[in-house]
C-alpha cells in the first residue's frame, strides 16, 4: 500500500517511529514531514497528506499532531477523505470495517509507542465490510458533493 505520513512538531517523534514501522511492514511510505521539532501549523501538513489521498496519489494517509484533532478537522475538508482520530483497538478496527477510514489521525501527546504500533497494524490489516456500510459511506460522499467541500 502507498501511504502518506505527516505530523506537526507535536507528532514529530511518533511520526519517525510510524514511518519505520510501515517500512518494516513493506509499505510504500511518502513522508511529508515535518522534519524537526520547530513549530509548524498543522493545517499545512494535513493538507499535504489529505490532498494526496483525495487525488488518489496514495491509498491512505496517517497524520499525527498533539491530539489528532486538528489534523482530522483539516483532512475532512478534502473530497473523498474520511479521517478520524483512533485511540484504541476498537476505534482502529471499526474505523476500517464500518467507515472505510482512509486517513488515520493519532495523538502524539496521549498515545504510547506500543499502542500506536498496534493501532497502525490493526488499521492497515482490517478490511472495509461494504454492504450496508458502503451505502452509508456513499451518503457521506453525496453530502460532500452537495455541500461543495474544498
Ligand atoms: C499544536 O500546538 C497543537 O495545537 C496541535 O498539535 C494539535 O493538537 C491540534 O489539534
């Protein structure tokens, strides 16, 4: 899978670990930074990743900021992007099975490294169930088109 990964300064350390994990799992990683702890604005990073997902240049994205919330708000402005913060096994699994989540948002402040490894692996390996959930995701897409996001 081709995965774009980005963080602001608050997710910088965790992003490095996630990039390493993804590469060890033979995923193709597009690392958009940030590449130091110097402060950056999370909307700039979230846009870089979400735009690639929206245009189909990558299959999925992962975004990390202090809480995971700011990244999520920005990413969902892009058509076709379904982003949400996941913080435990259940949200990571259900975000894929029911919501076909294509941008995983994580908190660099709250989550421990081992938990993050688990969440990323669950999220990578869980398939979308389709069926009635596909109908619901299609409704999200229709709302997006009707409201002319981004
Ligand atoms: C940056 O200070 C912080 O606001 C950001 O990392 C994130 O938590 C925003 O939602």
